[in-house]
C-alpha cells in the first residue's frame, strides 16, 4: 500500500445521554424522541463499523459509518470514514473526510495528527494522477489516468456524497445535540499478539538429521502503528537421542520484522537471532561426547514467515515456518540447520 497507518480508529464507546422531551399528551412521538432513536441506531451502526474495521473489512466498515452518519452526523464518524478510506488507498476520499473532520473539530486532540497526514495523502494523490498515460495507438487517443476508486455500494443505500450533504443540511441539529459517539482511542492493529502452536521440524548437521516436535510460544508487539513488529519466541523440541533416551532442543529467539494485513488475514516476515540449547543428542549428530551426555548452546540466526487469520476481534488461527542456522564445534557437521513448521491459535489485544 502506498500509504501508511498513522492513527487509531475512533471507537464507538457509548451513547451520550441528552435531555429527552416528554411525549405529547396524545401519545405521539416528539422530534426529540425521534432524534434520540436516530442517535441509538447510529451508535449501533458505528460500533458495527469499528468491529469490521478491526477485522480489516474496510469496505463494509465504510458502509456502516456512512449509514451512521446519515442517522446522526458526528465528526467522529468523519474521522472513521477517513481512516477506512486511507486503509484502502483511497487518498481522495480520505482527504475529503479528514478535512471535514478538521472543519468541525479543529481543537480535537486528534487534529494535529490528522493535519500531519494531509501532506503525504496529497502527495499520494499526485503520484496516482501522474502515472504514465497509456496511449491507444489504434484510436490515437490517450487513456485517462487512473484515480482512486470509490468502493461500490452493496445495496441501494445512500452513497458517500449523501453523507456530506447530510452533514451540511443537519447544521444546528448536529451542533446543538450531544454527539452520538464518544471519541476513544482503539488500535486498528493488535498491540500484542501471543501465539501458542505445535511445531514439527528437522534438525540436521553433517548429513545426519533428527525430527524434533513440541510446543512453540511466540509473542509479538506491533510498533510503527502496526506495520512493524518486535517479538520473542520460545520453542521446545523432543526427539530420539542416544538409544533409549530422549534428546531436547530448546530455542530462545528475539526477532523483528513486518506484518501486512489483507482483509481478515495478516502476513508476517521476520528476522531474528538467539540460541538453541541442545542436550542428549544421538551419536550421529554429535562430534563430542559431551553433546551426547550433556548440554551445549548453539547461536542461531533465523528467518520466520507465516500468516494469521482473524476469527473475531481477539482470536486468530495461523501457520508459520522458521529456518535457522548456527555454528557449533560439538556437532558433527560444525553447524546446525533447523527447519520448523508450526500451527496453532493466537490471542491479540
């Protein structure tokens, strides 16, 4: 994606209570009651939009935020719409909503961060418009340069233009009433992701190999607004050692890398360094007697890659692979090469 994530989505937190006029004596609903109903319906849609956003379903989130805005205009919803369009690289639409947000919330704590987003968004739009124009030699005419596409609505509900119109027409109603959404920070990407998996692999050196299998625990923390990550990994592998014994491989690894979200699926690639502690090796792998009967550490460089798919806002399932290499005089081949595949579940918050 051309653009980078820089701000958190405004979450739907609560309906702000306001004074509701008593019903008329004849039992008919007042305008205030109707407005209060709109506020409640808008809050429901906004919360639904936030949930869809966190799952990476940005087109659906946009639809919910638009419908919420039509029911009850709020600058918070304008911000949410800007965020959603930015995730889809719709720079033109994102700019429009961010500017409308600033018009109504110039003093918001988020305003300085939104203003900082405008220059790179404007540049991104210029880059899109400056792409080379394809010339149709048969017709002798130039094709129009591509522009950021407006997501196609999935039903007959009001398009984006109607949202802006509703905001302008609402005027005093929007400013006089309490906003439907309370601004509260909520991360668009998980801050911490812990995975518990079962791994199986190969440990080889000098032409000999063993097949360890065991649990793997990985924890990552998103940095740079979710696109980069730091993490740690602990793995325990058990495999056949000297006849009648069980060998062990314990891995401790720290890594850093990058994660990219596509819908409900996140892909990651990391590089790391750490140590593997080996003990009770089979004689085919060991170059020294202590490797068979004792423990020793092998420094390791490793590459990791995999994917996670969101089951809901918190839980994930995923699969990952690791390839590592490290030197050791205690091994017959002078170095250990490890390859591991793990599958398991994760929890993020």
